[in-house]
C-alpha cells in the first residue's frame, strides 16, 4: 500500500510517469489517498491548467478517472490520527495532515513531492524513486 499526496494526483493528470506507474502496479499494489487529496487536486488543477493553456474538461475527467486506480479514504477512517499528524507537521504545512493521518492509519508510506513530509516518522517516496518500493512489495 502507498498513500498518495494531492501533488501526485495532479502529476498523474499532467504528466505521464505517475500515471504509467499507477497503471503498471494497480492490482498488485494498493494506492490510497485521503478524500481531501482529491478535493485539493480538484481545487488547484484548474488554475494550473489555465496557466498552461490546457483545456480543463479533459484534465478534470482524467482526475475523476483516477478513482479507478486510487482508493479515496474517507475522513472518518483517518480523523482519529489528526492530532498526531498535525503535531508531526507542526511548523510545516499542517493542512497536509490528512495524508499523514491516512499513512498512519494504514501503516504505509507516502508518495509525494512535498518535502514537508520528510522526517514525519513515515517513509516517503518521490516519483523518481517510488518504483524501487513498488517493485519490492509486489515481488
């Protein structure tokens, strides 16, 4: 299992590497993201698309289709870890607490490009290295 941050969901829509990895390992590895990560991606993606002069409708549809590859974890599942997640992210970006809380409740690492998670007590993987982890857990 691997918990995805919102920036990974956005990268899955805008690039090719993340989507390639998700498709390659889906069914052999479980991908999770807190429901708020999908909401955050929905909020930020239109602005990113506008700056890049990319049509929004196909990209937003691609984000919606990620729910076939990445399981959204409901608030009720991870909220019990809110206090500890906020404490571990203090003076960083406490708004990312749902990602860390989801990792804590599921006992798995985080896939992110956000350095705020480094040193939070949970393993973190970036896109350039995550396939090392994925290949290991499916072998």
